[in-house]
C-alpha cells in the first residue's frame, strides 16, 4: 500500500470538501428573501443546503480515512521499532 497515495487522496478530499462548502456557504449568504413567484430560486437554495451537508459528510469521511491511515502507520512504526 502506498502511504503517500492514501494521504494525498484524503487531503485532496478534505480540501475539495472545504472548497465546495465555502462556495455553498457564499451562495446561501447571498440569497435574498424569496417570494412565491421565485420558487425555482428556493429550489436552488434547497439544493445548495443539501450540497453543503453532502460536502460536510465528504470532509468527515476524508478525515476518517486520513486518521485511520495515520493510526496504521503509527502501529507499523511501533512494531518495527
């Protein structure tokens, strides 16, 4: 197993997740009050909120992968040392 690849993948997942969360948060912050005639705009806001939650879950999963890899590396070093 290539340890660097696991770390890079996890860190990339974390970075992309935060980038997407920042984008979604900016969309939510810039949203204005929506009237009944602007229902599509509400649907966009709903999609953005769902995307924010999805990206949060992706960051958590990538963080777990990074943490697990680091724990495994620590156990390996303990065995070798």
